[in-house]
């Protein structure tokens, strides 16, 4: 249970940061992107964390898989084109991946 409680702030920070990046890039409030972004992160973040923690994927491969999953999810769940959805996923995950290298957890 302690590991799960330690994990929740990481997930929450990822969602907050990625939502901020998405709102800046889309020039909109959270209305259009919040539900897809949160839903996708609730799937991709724990899955990637597990796969990296169990040495099934290395960090870079997990980040790439997350970007692809979220890009497809944004294109499917929003009115974004495939290109804009892919760029959004790249930007959001690029920022949080960089933060994960800077912030000592």
C-alpha cells in the first residue's frame, strides 16, 4: 500500500503538467482535452511505471510507447488530426520525461 501511496503524487504531477502543456499548445481551457488526457494517463502512466520497474522495458522504450499510445488516443478521442495529436503527445511527454530526469524522486 505504501508503494501505491508513494506513486500517486507522481501520477498527479504528470497529469497536471501535461494538462498545462496541452492547454498552452491548444490555446484552450481544459474542457476539450482534460478527460482524454487524464484517461490516457491513468492507463499509460501506471503501465509504463510497471514495465520499467519490472525491467520489461527500459525507460526510453517505455516513453516512446507512451507517446504512441497517447497520440493515438488523442486522435481517436478528440477532433485533433493525427499530426496534431502526435505532436501534442510528443510535447506533453517530452516535458514530463525531462522533468523526471531533473526532479529527484
